[in-house]
C-alpha cells in the first residue's frame, strides 16, 4: 500500500511538472502567434506590432481580449486567441514578448 502511494505521488508530481513546463514556455506558446505577429513581433500586415509592448501592457491587452473588453476593429481575431490561454500562459507569453 505504501509503495502504491509513493508511485502515485511520483507520477502525479511528474504530470504536474510536465504541465507547468509546458504552460511556462513562452517561446512554445508564441509559435501560434508568429504567423500573424511575426517571429520577432514586428509583422503588422494582418495584426499589430507586439515589439515594444511592456509585459504589463501585453498582459492588460490579453486579459482585455479574454474578457472581451479590449481591442480595435479586428478584436474578434484576438478574442479567439486569448480565450485558449490560461493566466500562466499569458504570464509566460508576456515575459517572452516583452523581450522582443
Ligand atoms: C490570425 C492572426 C492572429 C494570431 C494568430 C494572433 N494575433 Fe494577436 N492580433 C491580431 C490582430 C488582427 C490584432 C489587432 C486586433 C484588434 O483590432 O484589436 C492583434 C492584436 C494583438 C495584441 C494587442 C496589441 C496592441 O498593441 O494593442 C496582442 C497583445 C496580441 N495580438 C497578442 C497575440 C498573441 C500572444 C498571440 C498568440 C497566442 C496572437 N496575438 C495571435 C492577429 C493575430
């Protein structure tokens, strides 16, 4: 019984660690943004430049899109993007994007 509990605890810890690592990787998360925003956040043909945004401004924008309380004429595009992101994802992305 004790052994089973240890195995369970270990596999739970591994699962949590894997989830945390995935959620915390801003670079990986950004892969699906790069098509519109560019790998370095300078592409503006179909979107707005992300380069130059502070982590704070980025977070406010993403939380705003999520809550449907922020945006310009094309905000529907971003509301869809933001809806899929957890607060941890947004935090990781903010750290990544603010270094462009
Ligand atoms: C299909 C194209 C597309 C994708 C994919 C996309 N965006 Fe956007 N993004 C846009 C458009 C268009 C706007 C301008 C929307 C508006 O009018 O408010 C925008 C605006 C933004 C803004 C606001 C910038 C500002 O200065 O107000 C942020 C922040 C942002 N996107 C982050 C992201 C992140 C992070 C991802 C990936 C999770 C992402 N976007 C994926 C098209 C896209």
